C-alpha cells in the first residue's frame, strides 16, 4: 500500500461501479427471462442450467489468467477491451435464434466479465487505505446489488412488451457509459513484463471445471450411476488433481497456491463461495416458481424478487458498521444464521402458500446475504499485497464464481431430479412443459402433480442451501477474526 493514495481513486471507483452494473444486469435478467426462453427456444431443464452455468463457468475459468493479463498489459487497457467484448456479445445473445447460439454468446459474455472482475478488485487494495477499503468494497459490491432491483424491473417490463432478447440490450448503454468513464478517470497501471502465461494450468483448470459442471448438470437428467455423469465427474476430479500437481511444479503458476496459506484469504474466499452457491441456486429456481406455480408474468416475477434485493441492500449498509462494532466473526455468523433460518423456513413452501411466507423468508435471506458477502470479501481482499492484487483477486473471484456455477448445476439437478421422479414422461422436460401437457390433455390431476412435484424439488433446493449456510456459520466461527482491528492489521501486511 502506498503512503499517498491515488487522488482520483473515488472517481475511478465510480467508473468501476458502471462496469459492475453491466455485469450485474446480465446475471440478474437472465434468471428472470428463463421461463420465457424455455418456451421460445424449446429449452429443457438441462439447457436452462447451461444458460446460467456456461457464463459462470467461463467467468470462473477466465478470471485467474485475466488478473495476470491486467497486471502485465495494464488494467485500463484490459478493462476497455473487456467492456467492448461484453457489449458485442450482449448483442449476439439478444439475437440468438437457438439454444446453441445463445450458449455460445453467453460464453463470450463470461469472457468479457472475466476480464473485468479481477481488474476491478485488484484496484481496491492498491488504491485505498485499510481504513477506506471496506467502504470501497461495499460500494463496488453494492453497485452489483443495485443491478438487482433495477435489472428485474426493466427486464420485467421489456419481457411483457418485447421478445426475450431485448433484456440483453440493457447492457449496451451501460457499457457505453462505462467505457467513457474508464477512459476519463481510470489511471493506467504499470505493466509487469516478463511473466509467462501458464497455458498448462489454464487448460487443466478449464477442463476440470467444464467436466465437473457437465457431470453435475446431467445428474438431474440421468442419475448418479449413468456413465455420462460418472465419466465427466471422475475426469474433472482427475484434471483438478493434475492441475494442483502442475501448479506446484511450474515456475510461474497460474494460481499462486501459497495464497491459500494465508488463513484470512482462505477463509474469506471459502465463505464467499458458500454464499454464491446458495444465491445462484435460489435465483435459478425462484423465477420459475413465481411464473409456473404462482402464475405471475415477467414483471410480477421481478417485483417478487424485490424483498430479497431490499434485504440485501439493508444488510450491505449495516455490514460495515456492524463489523466495526462487533467484529467480522460475529457479523458473518449473524449473517449465516439469517441465511440458514430463512432457507429452512422457505422450505415449508406449499403449492398454495401465500405471499406472506415468501416475503418473510426472502427478505431475511437478503439481509443475511448483505451481511456475509462484504465481510467475507473484505477478509479475502484485505490479505492481498499490491504485488499480488491482480492474481489474488482473480483467484478469489474465480473460486467464488465457480461456487455459483456449481450452485446452479448442483441445485438445479436437485430440482430436476426430484421433479422428474414425480411426474409422468410427457411432463418431465420442465415444469413449463408439464403444465402445457396438462392443459393440452385437460387433465387437472396431471397439473396438480406437476405443481406438487416442482414445489417438492424447490423445497429440497432450499433445504440443501440451508445446510450449506450452516456449514458457512461453522467456518466463520472457526476462521474469521473476532475484532475489526485484527482484520485491518492483516490487510496492511503483504501476503
């Protein structure tokens, strides 16, 4: 950390906020559009899971080398290139005419986001003092959360009036504004020359994540014992083991495994990953519940997400002050208690449950998210020295995002498996296909079966997520420091 902070650091943060909004809009709006896309693109549960997972998969795989690229070439150049990629691929996603084309466009979107995220996070420990860092992290995280209330409302309105592709066009004006802001305010970093890119590590890590995600998604369609499930999962695990061996022996590794010897970095990264796992699962299943079971349209579905988002924003505002008052350990522990309790309460949902139950558990869940995520991220990022900021931030975001990808894959498979086991063959593709089959057959019994099966799967997803939140609670109590002073001391010490 330099003795004299960059005088333009808050203007730079404003530019990063715009870039973060672009990424946040894309993640938020897609979940809202999934029910419409299931009909228009004739997509089943597995394809819907890939719509979500491919973005986070490429994002997770790309962020580690992206941090290195930003360090080597200059973070401003990389940020401008990333914004251009993100804008062009948003146009491609909006006009995709098939599931294959859309998945390909989403993969390129993930690449653009991968180049952005570690670049943004790397600036926090290098530009802000330890005292300013929680506020900077909270502002950047809050900007991505701001996309949650804005994105669904705009997306819901667009889905009610235009075709589903229009929701991706929201990214374009935000990207344009972000390009102008980055060009005007963001200073260029000093390039670090001479470091080789670890192609072997990149290939092994990408192969491991892709194979594991594919196998996890196929569980819901084929079951655990199918060769198309076991093969990719075992192959992905083997590739992951080889990746670790390779990284330990390569002179300039893709991932500095020594970062994980820092307890605070490891704790913050692990806790943020648990939070993302549950969040991606919840955001995958809830819009489908709103539209398939509650009968809401796209706009109504977006409005029903607002209690969750409102709770998130409240938690984010409170997290910094609460962390100073009672320490990171108790702040994160309280957040995980709220997460677990709300998810278990939400798992009591029935086919005819009213809005009160839904509002109650989602707003509490949102507050828990707002408390845990910035606390965990500050613990991880605060452990990074300026020299390791780019790669370290990429590692943190990559692991955290991988948790989201696995969350969508695993929890989506939990939902799919429970649903498919409880309905007849003509209804197994998705809950929307099941309801369409019931209506075409004029069968009230089939419609009741489809609704009941989906709600049963939803409740299993929430119970699984609640159990993970309990694990997060135990990890927070065991690993995080009790006082804010100790965190600040750690953040000023190079790892």
